[in-house]
C-alpha cells in the first residue's frame, strides 16, 4: 500500500485541477493506497510520521520541492521508499529523478525502481536539492511564484529585470572542512547536492557524498537570464564569473545575518554550517533519471 501526502497549496493549487484524474490513474495501476492532505506549516512532517506508524513502506509527496523537504524531515526510517508526484512551483528533484510530470510519475511509481541518494543537512534539517543565499533569497521573498494573469507575469518579469540590474552583492566567507577559506563578493552562492544546476560544467551525482559549492559573481542581466534559462547539459562558454568547489562540509559567514534557503524554503540565517548527512534517502526513480 502507498501513502500519499498531498500539499493542496503546492504550485498554486495545481492538485485541485488534476486530483480526480490522478486518483483514477493510480487506482488503474493498482497503487491507490491512502490519501491525506496537509493543512498548514509543519503538517507534512507529522503526516509522514503517521504514515510510518501505520506501517506504510512507500510514502509519496504530491507537490514540489518544498513538500519533499518537509516530508523527509519527518521520516527517520531508512527502509521507507519515497515517491514523488511533481505538482509544485519548483520540481528540481523530480526532474533529476526523471519524473517530468504527474502522468509519468504514476507509471514510475508503479514500476518501483529505487535508488539511494545523499542528503544534506543544515541547522538539523535535511535537504535534497540545494542550499543558497543571495539573489535566490530575494526571489523567494519578493516574487510571486505562480503568476496567473498576464499582468502578474509582466510584473514578475519587470521586477526580476529591475532587481537583477540593481541587486547588491553579498560578501561571503566560506570555511571549508579541507582547511581553506574563500571570501568573495557574490551575486549568489549555491551548495548543491548533485545535478541540480543546469549550467554546471561537469556531471554531478547525488550519490558521491560530496557537496558542490558554486559562487556566482556579479553578472550583467543578460548573463543572469542566460544561466537561468540554459538547458540541462548545455555548456556555457564564459565561466569566468563562476567558481566551484567540492566538499563534505562548509561554514557560511556574512557580515550580518542573511537568510539561507534549502529546497526552496528559508530555513536558517548565517552563520551556518552545511554538510553531507549520514542519513540517506531511498527514492523511486525513472530509468530516464539524469544521474
């Protein structure tokens, strides 16, 4: 039996548009199981723990990266398999696992191929995709993640343009476990647990027990858009503004406390340590996964 945790707020309420068809498809595949819905912050982790108490061996997040983030922080049993039906505003993990949409997700859940991937840890919270601060923090705090009308889309695009032109860089000090430090004036810093950055010049895996630290210096708006919209695997010739490091643990410091995002959620402020966790995550993946 599968246990489905639905986040009705994910992706601007996308689940409400497809819920009937989704449940019918899962029933046809013989994996309908039990469905529960979250009602507020912190509820998803509680529902995950409840699913374990009910002896479910497969728990499925119906939502986006934020839903998965909350769910894995409620699971302390490494024998549980995690499934994903991507219906969020951001679905980085699902795409990396080869799950492009909810229709494909149903077939992938039924086939049930699993892989064990790394988890990162920050402030006693686990994360799957990445940690970041800088321009990404601004986007999270100020932009509408699900613009619907033409006017909202225009306002979102205009705000991005304006802030990219005027965004003030952040002076960040990174102390690496390997015994060296880097101080840089950054547009953005991302600490990635695998291939969650489209423009990275080398193939990364969320199974190598390493974090990839990416420092992005101040860029013209045109290059910000180029990096943001680059296709997975596409090579960016000008990497002069990008510095990368690999580590198991890094301490992030700024002159004053600065919000830090993990899996698309603000979870801490600097100074903070980010590391590879001892805990691993068993996930249901597609044969088309990108690692």
